């Protein structure tokens, strides 16, 4: 647009040099500027161009003298007919390029102008609909509920959490009802599965940005574990642990990554990609916490060792929950009474948990025991 606003470069006052052509010396004629408004002249190279075709290069190379006015340049001052042939007929490449230049300068025909020229009521309806769907999306995400239903047809009694929540919202607010479902354009109802996923991804991106901004340049540690999900895919979870500005220790979920295998190098590559994506620096890491698996906590080739080679300040800390589990297992192996207690406890849990009748019998027995102790004074009743 800047080139078109300036127009083609046409130096009328220039002394055009003459060059020998066949039996005569010829030069560029300034009168051609008036006859061919699209023509521009390069003083340094002593050649001519077509501004419109230079900006919107035609696809048909053989028409209108091909690329003479674009790449190879026109300097055959003897044959003025070439200039006329370049313009060609109505549907020539030059005229198509000129039409593109005209449309570019005529902003009232552009898509952005058509969109911006919509009525203010349509824009307000769109913003209201977008806000309502985003609010419902954030609520479902906060509660950890699913969005879609098994049957989302209009005849279904349960069309999924998102649509049912929007229906509930519309039934209680007339302003919302006027912009949802049948009152919105068919391709702008914002309830399709693709749009739902886009909203979820947007919320995830914004939440992650808030976490990264909260960390800032502070030091942090990572907690990593991997497990297999219901779709039989190995997933690696990364949690950031850091101290916020108020001095509180926070543990926030950073992301989940699918890994093809659980070898140490694959896990480290996945962590590096996640750090690069969110703009985190490995040099700011001051700790790493994992379970006791050899591929992670291995002394020489584990994930811990690979990270320590790049950042010796990332101190390895064994997972405290896993330490407690290992401690209980070790005590149970060395102390017969503790081992017997845990064995009996496991039998009771399995026996009671498999039958509702067993659960009811246990509750009745427990209540009777409490009442007996209250009557004998072993227990005292109080409020709260």
C-alpha cells in the first residue's frame, strides 16, 4: 500500500541517456509516463518496470511480454509496441494485477472493513455469547467436569455439561437467551467440540502464563513422575515448586507430555521442550524430585544425573511419599507384629470392601460399640 500511495517513480526532469540500437541511438521518452500511467523508470539501471505487475506478479509468464517488466526489465526503447502489448486485453495479466492493486487500495471492499462495518448490536451479541461460554468453560474446568455428553442431539435429556449449563443460564437470564443457540448464527454458536477444545486450550495457556509470570526470575525446583493413562499412553507430569512473593511455598502443575519411552534421555528431552516452550531456564532450577526408579534416580545414567551434569545446583531429593512407603515396607519386613497388623488390615479392607452387607454390619457394630462406651463413661459426648 505504501508503494501504491507513492505511485510509480517517474523522473520527468531526468536526462535519459542514449544507447546505440541497431543503426540509431535511442533513449527512454518521458512522454511514455503520461501514456502509460503504470510505467516507472530506474535511473541507476536505465530500465523500466511495471509497478502493478511488480507488486502482484502475474502467473501467466507468456502473456504481456512475460517477466520483461518484472525481472529482466524493459530497455528496448526502439519498440514502443511492447508497452502496448504488455497491457493486453481485458483479462490480461497486467489488468489482473492492476485490479488487485485497486482492490488493495479500496479498503471498503476488504474483509476487515466488512467485519468492522457490522452493526454494534451484532458485535455486542457476539461478545456476550463469548463471555457466557467462557464463564461456563472456566467453571467446568475448575470443577474438573467433562464438557460433552453421550448424546448432544436436541431430543436428548442430557446433552452434556456445557450445553446443559448454557441452557440453565439462558432459562434464568433473558439477555443471555437472546444470544444463544437458535438466536445465534448457525456457524457462530460456540458449542461445537472443536470450539470447546479451543476454549480449554486457551484457558490452559493463560493459566500456564500466569504461573510463569508468578515465578518470574525466581529459583524453582521440579517434581516429575510418569504413569500410563487409560488410553495406554505413557504420560510425564511436571510440577513446579517455588516460593512466591509472600514467602509461601507453592506447587503448581506445569504440564503433561506424552513420551514414547521412559528412558532417561527421552524424559530429559521432554523436559527441555517444556522448558523451552514456557521460557524457563535450567540455570534457575535448584532441585529435582522423583521416585526411586532407576531410570530417574540412577547414579550415572538416570534423569537426575543428566540434569546434574548441566546444572550442578539442581539437588536431587527423593520423593517423601515414596520414602514413607519404603520405610513402612522395611519396618514391616523386620518387625513381625507390624507385618501381621498390616496383613490383617489388608484382609479386613478386602473383606468389607467387596460387600455392602459387610459394610453395614461393620457400621452397626461400630455404632453399638460407641454407645456402650458412652453408657459406661469411657467416652464423653460433646457438641461439634
